[in-house]
């Protein structure tokens, strides 16, 4: 990599990391309020215990939590460590997307995609739901962003693959939903459509890889939970986090995985 391009890539990663921290702070609001059907805009962020509004100085991602030692300034109630972890996780995902895609027009769409996957994974873990209030806005933002990227770069084949991937992902899990409605919720089906669209932009092989990794992760973790007796065979385990994980791995390391698979085949 030439020094100039390396500097651009480094700057892009830093910018994406800072934006990711800010987006992660907003995701904490989404994760907290969407399952309760509350507005994510009003009222402003406040302590859930004493309901005191959070001052701007106490709303700096990660830094404020550290300076406050994980407690509310007004009442001293503990602030869960998940808040800074979500902020840090979003920043890491944005940086990873910048490193993977570089200064491409599709990068904004994948940053939005990664942010939505993180929010959906946490909400599904907590409430066993994949809310349409997160899923539909994600679709309505990422689809136009991909179309804009195609128009600016002439990547119409990628856009075609995204459309095919979205349909394929939706239909694949819709069939499973028809066979076992209790085992596969319709929220998972909708999410598969969005995942199929986004990873399909990179190539149709990525759609199959993302879905395969989702089921693989679910199987491995499910077996681990049963072996450790943290869950029984009849206990429900949300599938959304595994779909999110499979999609993220497919985007970031899919090419390496697919190349390794091709070499193993001969």
C-alpha cells in the first residue's frame, strides 16, 4: 500500500471509529426504548432510577462512564457496563468496516448495517424479539445507500446481487418458518432478507456463507449451553444474535473463508 493511500485509510478508520462511538451512544437509547415502544428522540437521555436528565458532559461515549465510575451523578445508581461496551463495539465494527471496504461508496450502508445488527442482537438477547422499528428503518436506509453507491460507481451487478440475495435470504428462512413457526420467528425471516441484501452486494456466495455461519454459531453455542447445563434442550435461545454474528463474519472475513474452502476443494 502506498503511503498516501495508507494515510487515507488510517484517517478513514479514525473517523469511522469516532462516528461509531457517537452512533453507539444512540444505539443504547434504541436498545433501551424500542422494546418498550418509547420514542428514541424524546425525552432526552435520563437516569432510569431518579429520572434526572443526563448532562452533556456526562454523555461522552465511554469517557463519561469511566469518569463517573459507572454511576449516575445525581443518585449514584449503577450504570450497566453494557452501555460503554455497546459504544466500543459499534466503534470497532465501524473501524473494521472501514478497513474491509476502504473509501468506498458502499461503506456508509455497511456501517448502518453493522450498527443495526448490534442493536438487534442485544434486543433479541434481552427480549426475544427483532423489532420492526429497527429492521425497517435499516432496510429503508441501506437499500437507497447501495443504490446510490451503484449509481456513482457503476456497480449495477453488485446491486443486482444485493436484490437477489435479499430475496434468497428471506425465502430460505421463510421455508424454515413454515416448517417450524416456533423454531424460527418471522422477525428472523425479515432479518435474513436484510442480511441477504447487504452481503449479497459483495457476492451471492456471501449469502450462503452468512446463513451457514449463523446456523453453525447457533449450533456450537447451543451445544455449549447444554453441556454446561445453562440451557436445556427445550429452552428457547434467540437466533438473531447468531444471524448478526454470521453476517458480520461473512462481511469481514468472508473472502478468506471462501478462498480457503475453494482451495480445500482442490
